[in-house]
């Protein structure tokens, strides 16, 4: 007899003024096709909106796509809000054009994984599916 499992819930969003959404929509589709339950918030979200939605939707992780160059302020702000609102156990990951030095600082601050353009979709899916094991 197979044991039914609840799909992992992940919020995917675009934070800030970045209007580039082709890549994030491909990630959303790949994750959905892999059985991940996705809450996609769309473009131009604030960190406050992302965290509020993540808490309301009881997600396991937040994935942010940032191509505006504001990653050094937006990722830390989301982490801060998660901690302030008692949701520090929500995994934060993301993608975009992020220089190596910035990526190292963001990971040290608590961003679990950063994916760059041209990352194979199976790498992103594998990371997200691996979060279930950590629960």
C-alpha cells in the first residue's frame, strides 16, 4: 500500500522593480510538473508582501527571482522579516544575476541556495524536492 504524501508548498516571487519574468515562469512550471505545490505571487512584490503571503500559505520555502541588482537588500530584508514574524524555519532560495562575492555574503546571511541563469531545471527541482527530507 502506497503512502500518500502532501506536496511541498513553495512560494515563488519577483521582488522589487524587476520586470523580467520569463525564467521564473519556467521554474514555476518545472516545479509544478515535479509535483511541488506553487504559490506564484507575480511581479513587483515587496519583501513584506512576500513574507505575509508565505506565512498565510504555510509554505516550506520561498524562492525569489531578482534580476534588478537589488539582491543585497531584498534577500536580507526577507530573511529579517521571516525571523521577526516567527517564520525563520522557512527556507529562502533564489536566482538571478548575482556576482560571486554577493552570493557568498547572501549565503552567509541565510539564503540557502542561489541559482544562476542557465541552471538546469532538474537542479532546481532536486533542491526543492530535497527540502522535504529536512522537514
